[in-house]
């Protein structure tokens, strides 16, 4: 009898470990996906929003705020996962020097761990992107 109780304990412990690993893996993969998505999209949107007329006249990089936000939202909506709901917040966008602070808020996938309510975790990703010009002559 004692050996069978230990067997039940081991099996239930294995199931709990499996559930815990599943929850942690889902949260970290969501966080990594959102981070790299925001990083690549903000970089591309900044390059698309460069004001070349200003650069030609003054020799400094400048982005256009409205164009940056428009390009970021367009690119993000094309690349984001369709089964998640996102909130995108822009905290500070500077035209000269080009910099932007962005926050993405998403929810992890719904999981039913106990047989009752679905469990979701909120994932907040913040990124600050700065675009700089390197002079190859110096």
C-alpha cells in the first residue's frame, strides 16, 4: 500500500511540473516574440520616416512623427499574431535626434489549468529605439 501511494505522489508531482513548465514557456515565448517584433518594426518604421529634405538641408537626421506612427502601426498589424489582442502605446517620439519609446501590452494564450476559469497572463514589452547616423569619414 505504501508503494502505491508514493506512485500516486510521483505521478501527480510530474503533472504539476509539466503544467508549471507549460505556463512559463508560454509567457517567455510571448515576451520574446513581442520584443523582437517591436525592435525590428521600430527600426524599419524609423528608416521609412526619415525626412530626407531636412537631412539634405541641415545634415542632421530627422523623422516625421506621424509617418513613424503610421508605418509602425501598419507593419505591426501585418506581422502580429492574429490570436492575440495588443495595445500599442507611444510614450515619447522625438524628431531630432530620432528616438521613440513604445509599449506593447498583450495577453498570453488562455489556459485552463484547474478545470474552472481560463488563466491568462499580461505581458508588457517596453522598447526605446534611437536612430543614429554614423559618419564613415571620421
